[in-house]
């Protein structure tokens, strides 16, 4: 069973940067991978919001609020996914989770907290 582990979260001031990493517990080739987030005031039971995707060819897509500020990348030699987040705002405060799927199943990380405040 593959597990994803996120790292790199924490507290940052508005305008600051963080780089999230997501590493698989074992080497595997993943198809499309993605980052999701869930804001602290999300409605209970509300699904996570998609933030960014990256195809198996390395082509990223982003939701409008993070376009130009976030950059998703992947390193298949390390079975890893990254999210560079720049110019962070308080609205980016959330638990961020990575997601990926291989030929067997889809996997989620447990999530990592990102707090943006003064």
C-alpha cells in the first residue's frame, strides 16, 4: 500500500513563500497528480478543493486564485510531487493534501497545515 507524506507546511506572513513536498512511501509511477486544500472554515462534509494538477507528462494546471503564484512540479525519479507557493495570502490558509494514482489505486496524503497570518 503506497502512502504519501507531505512536508514543508507551517506559518508564514502574508507575501511569504512555502514549498510543499509530497513523497511516496515506495517507488512507483503515478499518472496525474494533484494538490487539494481544505480551508479551516469549510462547511463540514465539504469536499476538498482542487488547487493544482500535474499530468504524467509534467504539464500543470491551476485554479484561478493561485495562478501565477503557485507552481506544481514532480520528480518521478523520487516519486515526489512539489508545490511552490509564493506571495501567500491569508486566504491560502488551509490543510493541503496531495493525491496521485498508479495502475492499482488512488492515494491521498494525510495533509499538512499552512497558516498565513501576521
